[in-house]
């Protein structure tokens, strides 16, 4: 790195060098496309400026751009799909360079059934490509979500108990290191980095390609049911019963989403040739059922995601997370806490929560495939997603604080019920949460060792704008 200059000078110098190296692919504030680039993220609180947006078209472009970042000492951020909720994680704020990976659109299937996916693809791109070839992958539940941040954070999927979560289906990472070296990390080469990237986020390099295991086309039955929120007790009881059934039947998948004016439950079964199990049928008989948002259909993972995974319109938004064991009594108490919190936090226009279940099976699958960085306990569990949405920038601080209080109180309840698990799911975590610490001391040590080995100058700790970074421990 060059001697330190002011952020403005470093950014101006970097953008000038980038413009000379990436003709027509560097966007600054006087370009017509600037506002489109700035306002690309799904969450309006991430509609933040950058000195320039750079659009590499392949891995070597990324390496060349990173050389300039390192040379000038400029702050930088990396963006794939733009779905991150946290301001500054895949955005900047003022001075700096944003590397937009959406041009990395490689999709190639090998004879071994491993799909090479460029970091600029969405899950919609992946599912469409594979379905045409009679294949499926373990990935996101929303078509518009980019693959990169999703996979680096762990990746909850529609059927986590069938083939594990997404991170345990990655066979290889192509990575641009801080010195612009391009390497591969897998079960044979750079094994320590391979494991670190399985949940370790953006601490080690820029992943430009993910090689993902595929499977014969996964056929599924799926439904989304909508309930009156007054029936929360019977919905939450049916949810816990379905989670208990998952311990025996890995083909069951579901979510329960609790909103102020409705409760939505998605129930899925990864088999179209049999009747759905009783644990799913129960949801059709609940007294509080109001309507069916998605009637029962038989399709594939692609059609399932297209049916359930519609993104809400842009607004200001944050999520936070906690992990618990399966407990109806805890769920009921968290719901009552939510009712009290949304009344107290009027600055949050819409406060809601999701129950995302996974069984013991998915943890075992991860272990059988060499392990990951997440430090998961082998137990039936729920990865909670707590969501705050609000319209006004003036309420940003108050809304974030309200969500933090709700999260802390929910964790306290889980501990009182003896149902709390340490793990925090990076993809749903709020910026103040200690995600990496939640993986456990042994995993943190391995992450730190990998970062020191593959980024000895600490470029991704010093110059990367923000994120769940080791520098924050």
C-alpha cells in the first residue's frame, strides 16, 4: 500500500486509475447511470454513495481492480446481488470504490455434475440453467438473491435436511487474494481456506466463482397458507409439531412468517409421488386459516422458489437473528414479546419475524462433508429472522435500536427457557451482532489463522469498508 492519504484523495486517485484500466465500466457521480448503481440494493438504507462503481467482467478484472485498491489504499466494498440489509457491508457511504460483480455471469456444468457459477449470478439464473438440464442445486429461496453473499454466509435453503445447507454443497471456491493472486480452495488445495470460506464471510479474498454440487431434479409439493394472527397459538403449535416430524422425515421443509395483519406458513415436501405427511396436512385444518396464497402445486425447486420467493418492494430494512431449540412454549413467549415490542417501537413501521426450521440431519450432513466454520450444535433448531421495516431516514437509529432490543429480549427469553443456542446466522444478522464469535473459539482461531496466511498485510481487514470482519473481534 502507498502511504496514507486522505480518503477523498485515495478514492479520487483509485477511480482515475480504474477508469483508465476499465474503459466504460467505471461509473462516477457525473455519469447518467450513477443513481441506478447507488440505488440498486434491495434496502433503501443501503442506497449509499461511492466515489465510483466498477464493473469487472471476469476474475482477472477483479484481480486488476484489487491491485489498484491495494496500491492507492482506498476503502472498498464488494457487491453481488445487493440483498445485504446492513449499510456499509456491500455499500460505502462517501469516499471509496464499490466493486460490482454482476458481470461475472459464468454458468457451466461439468461431466462430474459440478456447476461452476460466477459470483454475479442470482439463484433464479442458477435454477433456470439447471432445470433445462434436469438438475437442481441447494440454494436460495428467492430468485433475485445473488449467490455470493448468500453462500459466504451459510445459506438456508427450502430443504435443509435433504442435502444440507448451501455452504455444505460447495466443492470449490475460486478466490482473488489481496495480492491479486488467483487460487482455488477445495478439499485438496488450500484446505484451510476452503473450510474458512464455509461461513467465514468476506475476510479472506473476493470469491469470483463457486463450484456447486448438483442433484437430479428435485420435485416438490408446496403450499403457502395465510392465517388470522389471532390464531397464533395453533399455528405455532403446528409449527413445532412439523419441526419434530422433520427429525424423522428429511423431505419436509417449511417457514412460518408472523406479521401484524397475517401469519403466512409455507409447507413443502420433496416428493410428488406420495401424499404429504400428517405434519403438513395439519396446517390445512387449523381454525384460523383465512386463505391460500399459493394453492398446493407439484413442481420443482425452481417453481417453488418462483411461487414463494417474491421480494417485497424496497424500503428501509434491517434483520437480526438468534438460534434456539424447538419449543412451543418459547415460541409463544417470543410472540407475546413481539406484540409488546411492536406497540412500544412506533418508529418501526412493520416489525415481524420468521421461524426457519432445520433438523439434526443438516448438521450431520455438514460434518460428513468435511465440516464448516459455523460451529453448529447437533440439535433440531430454529434460525429466527427478526425484521424491521420503516419509511423514514430520520428513524434509522431508533428503528435499529428497537430491533436490537427485541433481539436481546428474545435471546434472554430463550436462555430462561434453556432453549438458546449460540450460533448466529450471518445472512440474517444485524450489524451489531457478533456473528463470528458465535461460531466458537476454535473456529474463530481457524478463521484468524486463515486470514493471516492468505492476507498477511490485512488488506481485507484494513481497507474493506465494513462487514462481519475479524478486525471487529
